[in-house]
């Protein structure tokens, strides 16, 4: 019989949410040996966004331990020693393959058994692979995905080996845009391929996207829209040499990076917990339908108070905040106290080249573009507002100052009335700076 370990609290998953939950537990007071984090990754929790930002910049590379949590939000870096000092058991390289929630038991791939009193599910997302769609040649060498540290390490190695070579980026979302800029900065020839009429369609309007596409084109990035990668050719070493597009064209490639989305990892809990919208259904304290089981980060479908509906959010900001909320709720329940409900304002951001944008709120309704969105401008600065039922509910800003970004966040939360869309387009940022 394999050894059995028991803990008061177990966090399954070792990403951003796990790291921030650990910090909140230590703030709230923890006895040595009460908490375990079980992670399949080989390193302690780190700020995942660094992988597509600083980590692959060969000239000025961010590296561990520089982006252990909670560095990304200006907090203390939690080195392996930090977990020891706080009496937290960090079980790395450990994959949980079975969860029996009724018996409060987890079993690892090597047969280890873990018992818990309270479980926080923080399993995050797994990257969607082209092989999932049966794309021919998708398992060739030098086709990369970016989700974990190891992925980034392999990509960095290939960028060095194939220096100044040709890179094809499949996907026009976050990863596609951030990695295309990183590859270009590192002197590679870059082509982006995506099926949609414009980049980042889940958030960007045509007006926003045309700026980024123009800016990228001016940097020498080739953009191919309206088609997908249908297959790959390889050389005798099994390395990718070209991308075969669905429309029949081929693109030479030394490196291919795929960013076509991610899926929440909830298979462990299937049939044991209520689900909604692809995630585990929770309340405003991240409690699932099973007592003493909480779910946070990408996998939680929670009540978004601001819009009075159930939402699932894949973002680092929510991973951090939901983890903190769940731990506060666990501790409050033990002490017979109550805490406020989670009241989240959606927030997204990205940095690429010299650009930096932020978005707050909800991107539904009528849109208004304001400012200078000419990609050839020396210092472009523009934005967009979303208006629904006569109120401003979403705001996007490129090139904003910290104060201006705070102003659009405040506006998205307070939802001021918009008398006239035409006037709003003229006023632009001054509309929100007066709120």
C-alpha cells in the first residue's frame, strides 16, 4: 500500500492561483503541515504571463527566480524556501490522476494517496493542440505551444539554434500577438496566420484591430488572415520546414508557435461537481456544489455581480483574486465570520513592442473609437468605449498613463450614463477623467 499523507488543506494545481492562495493562507495564519500544494510542474508557482513577455526576450531575459509569485503584483517572491519557512508542503512533479471527493481523497500517478479536509481546485487550463484536430504533421519538431516553463525553455533553445530564421505564429489572439512581437524583437522573420477577419476578435473591434495589424505590418510582420494551418512538412530529422495552409499556400518555417486557445482542466471532478459554461460552478465565495471543495481561477464559473450572470474568466488577475477570496472564505467559515461576496471587474492587458493596452468591463453593445489610432504615429494613443442600455460598460485604452488607466477602470465599474454617442466619440478620455 502506498504511503498516505493527510492535510487540513490541499491545493491541487501549482499555478498563479495556488501561489496567491498560499500567500493568503500564510497571512491568515497557518500551522506547519496544514497546507499542501500538489503540482505537476517541476518548479514552485510562478507568474505565468512572464512566459510570453520577458522570458523569451533573448537580449534581456527574465528568468526564475525573478518571476516567482507574487512578483507580478509587486509582492514578495515566494522562493522554495518561503514554502518551507511557512510550513507549507510543496509537492512538485506530482500529477493527481484521481479525485474521490466523497472520500476526500486524491491519488497521484505514482499511487500516492493524499487526504484533505478542505480542497481548493486550481488546476487551470491546458493548451489546445493542433493534434487535437487531427492536423497532419502537428507532432513535428520545432512546433511549440506556450503554457509552462518547460515550453518556454524549449522555445528559447530553438530560437537560439534557428537564429534569424523564419517563424510562423498560428493564432491571432494573446499568444499570437505577444509572441510575434517577441520573435521579431529577437530578429526572426515572422508570419502570423489566423482564420478570423481580424486579430484578437474576442475583445478587439475592427477599429482597434486595424491599428495593431498596421503596427505589426510596419514592423515587418507578415499577416495572413482567413485561413488555418492544415498540415506541416518536415525534413529527414523530423523538423518542421513549412506550414501548409488550408487555402493551398505554403509558408517556410524553422519554428512554429501555436496559440489557438486553452481548455479548463476539470476531468478530475467530472460527474462529482455541478458544472456550468465549461467550468465548475461556484458561488461568490468559490464554493462548489460539494461541501469543502472550492474552485478558483480558470476553472471556476462564478457569479459576476456587476453583470448579474455566471461567467468563467481566464486571466491572471482573476486567478490571483479568486484564490485570495476562497482562502478568506475558508478561514471566515472556520471562525464563524462572513466576508463580502466576490465583486470582479473584468480586466485584460497586453504589452508588445513599445505598445501597452488595458481593458476593463464588458465588451458588448455599441462601440465608439476615440483618439489617434494611426499605426504610423510616433506616440499612438487611442481607445474604445462600449455602450449598452445608454451606459458606458467597457473601456479599452492603448498608450494610457497609470492615471488614465485608473480612470477607465473606474468608469467601467461605475457605468456612467452616455447621453450621446457622437459627443462621447469627440470627448474621448476627457469623458472618463471627469467621473
